[in-house]
C-alpha cells in the first residue's frame, strides 16, 4: 500500500497500564474518496474504555486513544461519498471497518466479522492503529458512519451508538420487540436504563430486576418501567416465576443465572450483554425442561444501528448523561469503576479538549 497522507489530531491517550489519560498528538489519514471527516463534539465513556485503558483483557496496544460513542458534524467528504454532506450530524460506534465479504458482513452483521476493525485500539487494514473519539476529529469510511436524527441532542445520543444498539439488537433479533411482550432488564446502569426506554418504545411490559430496593423509584417513576423485582427477595422472585418472554442481562459482575432462568416462560430467552470477567455457572436442567435459551449478543451491525438511532429519534430516546470536561476524564474513570454515574459520562470534546489541556 502506498503512503497514507495524514492530518494532525489531538486527544487524550492512555500510555500504560495505569490507564491514566493525558494529552496526546497524533495523525489521522487524509480524507479518502469514500471517507467522511467530522469534528467530534461529544464522546461517551463506556466501561470498555476503562478496561482497554488498563489492559484488563490483555491485548491493549499503547498509546490508546479510547472512545467509540462518537458524535459530531461533518466537515469534509471524499469524492465518492454519496450519503453524507458537510454539516450533517453523524456518529461512529464500536467498529470502523470490516472485511465486507464474509457471511456476517453479507448479512449486515459486521459486528461479527472475524476481521472487524474496532474504532479504538485496533489494527486497521492499512496497518495503522485506530484512535477513538477522545479526540478533536475523526475520519471513517462512509459505510460505517451513522446519521443522527436532527431532533436528538448530540450529547445524549452519543451513548446510543454502543449502549443503545447493544440492547436494541438482541430485542430485534430474538423477536422480543413485539408489543405486549414481558421483558425483564437486569441491572439499571448505562445499558439497563436505555434497555428500559427501548423496550417501552416497542410496546413491551418491562420489569427491572435489581439486587436492592434502592433503584425502584428511579426505574418505575422516572424511566417508566412497569414493575421492579428485588432479586434477593425470594418471595418477589417466586411470584414472578414463569412470567417473562425475555430478559436482557446487562450485569458485568458475577451473579447467579438460575433465578433469572426461573423467571422465563417456556421458550423464553435470557440474553447476556454484560461481560463478567469470571465464568458463570449455567444450570442445564431448567433449560431442557422449558426449552429455554441463554444467548449472548454484542452491539449490532451498521444497518441495525441506523434503525436503532432512527427509532430513538421517533420516540425521543436519549441516554441519561453526566456531561464532563476533558480534564475530568480520569476522575470519571475512577467513578465509573465504582459504578458511580447516572448513567453515562459524556465528554464535551469540542468545548473542553484543547492541545494544551
């Protein structure tokens, strides 16, 4: 491959396993004929960013510029770009490329492509490393750009590009989007709170399942859940057994699956979208006797992500966020590690991320 022309960029990067982010200047490629360049206005902070910054999964390459919940305004398009123009509101989510020829890509499931290119910290097809949205601007292939509806505020829309599609995709794929279905949501955090919003928009009955009463008022009276279950209360769990068509489990900590499986109707589906570091115990007999399923799901393809954002625009769905400045990111990461956020940190990139910050 010939030399890739570059443009200077700046952002925040982790330099080692401490995970501490500091100012970092780097280069982004020039806008190719099928590329879209956009000014980053906001970028959400996902727990994946924290895990990658600290190399918790063992494959981080430093320096790492995190961020895959990226939104902004188009500043330049390549000569062969047909779907976007300067001034459009756009975003980039978890992936910035794929092979485009495998079965998964052909089915619109680029997120399962074996050669998928992560938006942050991955080797691109030109052998350069990808840098995420904790930066002043982005360049991405047109086919991996998402159009943001004009009525959605960009700061609240940013987390939808990861958290939103992570819960929307399994609801659609597993047929849990039919009005009148009963859907359980385990955990009321960054993923769980948008799961409640999308499930309600689909016309479902929604029950939030949590370990304590602490979030009952938030779930029912503010987010609109129909019911609330305390998973450590045997009576509440017994009364709800066999009532749910599907459950979206967003919890990343180790937790028992048997009580959740018991909540499912026959042929019900327990969908795992959280990622516990340790293996979970899976009881098989309740699956066999109820034809129940435990499945996993990860983000969504580009077409599905656009469908999700369009539905969010139709129903005015955004994430509940805490908007922060770039100089607060390390503190935000510390708070995120303690689940001390309601429910997603979003960096005000355009106004606070400067080369000298």
